[in-house]
């Protein structure tokens, strides 16, 4: 029987459920014209993503840390490229960067919180094993 083991980093990048690493946590892409929507429960294993009411408030801290790192990186790059000291250039570039990164931060702060910062949420390989068994049964 073929065993599938999705690594946690792959599951985070693909925005998969922290428990089964099969079901998608979000509807649609990170960058689309429609507002991002998160599934309430995993479409594959039924895991409720918001494990307690207000749980995703904690994701704001993760999102804040991500934004700080992004702003530092973008400011440094702007300096390296332009060597400008105009505060207006940095102001404009950083506002644009914050807006551009915000859908990404929204999605990945929640993923990082559930995958890495919530010890009680554990990956259970049985879901991927079940999937592999179903695949084997078909062939
Ligand atoms: Zn799941």
C-alpha cells in the first residue's frame, strides 16, 4: 500500500487542514478579486478550524510579526535599489507592501497558528492512509 505523508511545510504552503493535511482550509486563491473565505470545517475530515470562539484573534499576533518582517525586508530592498532617503518614497512603498501582503498574511497567519503554534491540534496520518486505501481499491 502506498503511504502518503504530506510534510507540514507542504501542507502549510498548500493551505491544507492541520489535522488531515488533505482538505483545504480556504475557498479559492490567496489573490483573487473576491473576498477570502475560510471553510468552517475541513471538507475532508470535518475538523473545526476555529477550535474555540475567538481563536483566530491569536492569528493577529502572527500576522503582525509577519507584517513587521515584510516591512523591514521591503524597506531594506527599497534602500538597496534606490539609495533614496526620501521619507515619502518609503511611506508609499511600505503602504503598498502592507496592502499587497495583507491577503497573504491573513491566510498564512492562520495556517501558521494552527500548524505550528497550537500543540493540541495534531496531524493524524490515518486520513491520508484512508485516502491511499481508497486509491488502491480503485486500481
Ligand atoms: Zn482535515
